[in-house]
C-alpha cells in the first residue's frame, strides 16, 4: 500500500503540469476539516500528551509536576515490568514463526482450483471477522480442564488427567499463543493467497518442463517470488504480538500468578483506573512505542537487504 | 488424482480446525440445562436440543441491551467513517492545498502508532471532554480509520482527470463535482469502507472496555467477556450469547466477501 500510495503521488504530480483549477481557501478545509479536528483531538494531542506526561508524576485524575527522568529510572528498576517485556517477546518468538509458516503452508494448500477449495478458503478466512474478545471466551471454555480439548484427549485415552492448559504457569502462555495463531492465520493466509495468485505461471511451467516435482517447484520457484509478502506478514505479526492484550486479559487475566502478564496488560493495570499513575503509565507507553518502532525498523532493514 | 489425495485430507483438517470450536459452541448452546457440558464423545451432541439458552441470554442477562449498544456504536462508527474517510480521501487525491504532501505523510506515519501507546492519554482527553462513559465517547476516537482514508484516496486517484475537468468547464462548483460526478464513480470503494467500518466497530475491545464504566453501556464483545467472568456463568447461556455476537460479522462476511477481502487486504498492506 505504501508503494501504491507513493506511485499515486507521482501520478498526481504529473497531472500538475496541466493548469489545475484553483479552489478557494475554504474548499480544502471543508473536505479535510472534520477528520482533522477529530485527529487533533484524539490522535495528535494524546500523542504529544504522552510524551509530556511521561516526565511528570501526574495521576489519572489530574495534577502532576515535572519530575524529569524519574519515571524512567523507576521503570528501569521495575522487575514486574521487565518480566512482562520478557514474556511479550517470548510470546512473539513463539507466535510469529508459527503464524508465518502456517499461513504460508495453508495458502499453498488452498491455492488450487480443486472442487470445494473455494468453500475451504471461505471457512479458513472467516475467523478474521470474529471479535477477538469473543474468540477468547470460546477458547477459555475450550482449553479449560473440562473443555473440549481435554475431553477429546481423555476420551481417546491420550492423557489420563486433564492437561492444565490455562492453569500451569509455563503452559498458559503457550496456550494463549495458539489462540493468537488460530485467529491470525485467517488474515495472513488471505494475504499470502492473494500474493500467490499474482505469481505468473510461466516460471512454474518452465520448472515443470525441466522435470522438477511439485514440492521442489513450490519451494524453489513459487515461494521466493512472494518473499516480500512473507516478510510483510512477519512484520505485521511481530507488531501485533507486541501489542497483545485481549487474549491474556480475557482468558487468564494475566495469571496464573503473573505468568501471562504482557506489556499492555501491565500498562492497563498501571494507568487506567482513576487515581493510578498516568505519568508512569505514559513512560510504559513510550517504551512500548520504542519497541514497536525498533521491530518495524529492523524488519524494514531486513526486507531491504532481502530484496533481490 | 494424486494432488486430490494429498490436498483433500489436509484441507478438511484445516477447515475442521477452524470449524470445531465454533460448532462446539453451537452444540453447547443447544443443550438443555439438565445436560452435562462435558463428556466426549457420548454427550458431545445435545440430547434434547433447545433454544432456551438463547431465550435466557436475551431475558436474564442483558444481551439485548448489549446488542442494542453495539448496533448503535457500529452504525454510528460506520457513518462517521464513511463520511470522514470519503471527504479526506477526496481532498488528498484531487484537491490541491498547501501541506497536502506533508499531511499525507503524517497520516501514513501514524500507521506505526499502536492505539495502546496513546490509550492512557486518550482516556484523559475523553474524561476532560466529559465523553467518558458515553456511546459517543466510544465512537469518536476511532471514528475514522486511516486505512479507509487511503482506500478512498486510491479510488479517487483512479478516476480519470478529464471527468472532473469537463464538469469544471460547465461551471459546476467543487461540491457539485464531488457529489454528482466523483461520488457515483467510487461506489465500490464506499461499500468496502462501509463493511470495514462495521466490522472494525464490532471488534473494538480495549477502548470501550476502558472508556465505559457502566456495564449497561457495554457493547456485545465487552459484555460477553464481562458476563463470562462475573455471571455465575452457565456455559450454555454464554455460548448462546457468543453465537449471537459472532453472527452479524459472519453474515456480513459471507454476503459481502468481495468487499471484505479488498478492504482487509488493502488495510493489512498499510499496517
């Protein structure tokens, strides 16, 4: 989209060579004004405010004095916060590779003209429109000690006692990532299928003439051509997992103990209720922003060097 | 033939993994209150299918009110998104003004800003404007999506320039050109952002959760997770409620697949 957008700008500037009709000053204002007012109020002011508050001891009900870097030095020593950071990155390390690999495999699988594949595609993409909070409620029941998964595992005598998917501190985080994968695969597979459909069949046909098998052609001919899309999915998934909130908040409430408390769950606990520390929460927000920017930046660098 | 043998079982497995949790919710919701919620495979299917859980969900838990709230929020959000994204997209595409390139860049740049980063400050702004705990306050901060603005900008850029110039010659004002010539040419994209706006509003979770303190104003998804935690939860009733929440977006998805795919793909590409 970025590339499309910039090429769009170029199209317009070439139009500028023609004498363009001048509008009165209030015409552009009429068009951009309404959205601009909302963006100033609910986007630019809060963003600027976050940068200011992070250096004060303001509470969420008001007040506050400039305290310099006090919030950040406190944050640096806050083990609960750094544990949440570690957990969030662990979440990312588990979920992102699984999401990327599964979406790619699923996309290759359903990118076919076989009868019925259209129905399978529709079903496969459908979770992307389902509200995550409700999915989370469903999976809470699903993964409970008497939920469907345990019922099946016990019914087939694979395990004798229910697996504590949500009650075991180590297992809980892993279980949550699976919810993220179940929901996320839908969108990422859709994007990958769209990319696969734009791959020209000529190279594949050439490979076929050379006698390369289907798997060989898919891995060495087709997939390299959609590398840009694969990298983009990895970036999108990384940023999405850095922001993960709904799954832990709804399914485990951050528990058991604090074993699934992510950055945003911690932020939620620190700065939402009236009377909590808005300054400190703003400092957390800025660190989260820095993480998101670094991940975007690193991914951008990788995608630049990976480009042929 | 060999392709079929490999692809078919795998596709069935994939579709089954998506369907299983949803179908399980349906069987759960149809179980009568005397039936066990556990027991595979014996009691997986309801022995005496009943709709009483749906009736309970609508009468004994405030699901009907939640649905009403959600419809208001999603409807209002859909309209604001349609109007604001179309106006802004049009200006970015076809109305030259000073700072347009800068504004376009700034809007694109905000795509890397996660809402969670400004959550606390937005809450303070909202409290300052006394919009807290109101449905309007839920909609306004996310009233226009940047994705929709750029979907519309692309749509207006694609219209050939001669179309507007001819109308200019005939002495039509900028508003007339916009309304009578430009808008009818982008009907397809309007449908895309209408669908996108509805689905987005239906899915928004963290903002309604923090900005509303009165549970009576909760939209469905906040309400259902709230009930599953506090209501001495009857799993059958919660499952019925979950199905009610998932039906509208699924319906929109299956009826408007073309629009959903276009919108979500373009949105995802922008991030």
